[in-house]
C-alpha cells in the first residue's frame, strides 16, 4: 500500500468535495475508508494498492470530473 496526496486547484463548494470523494472511492485499488477530501486545502488523501493502479489513474478520474490536478505525492506505507 501507498499513501497518496493530490493537490487540486481551488475547490469552490462542498458539493465539489462530495463529487471527488465519490469518484475516488469508486476506483478499484483505493482503500475507500482512507479517502479524505479537504475543502480548505484543496487536497485529496488516500491509500492505494500500487499493484492494482497508480496515482495517475486517480488523477485522470479527478480531471475527468473537470477539476485541476496541481501535483501528487506518494509515500510507501
């Protein structure tokens, strides 16, 4: 498992948080319990199984919703 953090462009409303959270939780290989979308800092934190997917796959899902991805950081657990 890896801990990932994705810095997003500014989030404008709480519904943005719910939308992103739902999309990230639906991705196979993401630990659904670990997903945390932070409105104030515009960050998404989650644990992922690097054998099933890469953080870039999660970035693509977020971008497909229309949100900007600024940068990502991944650390081994």
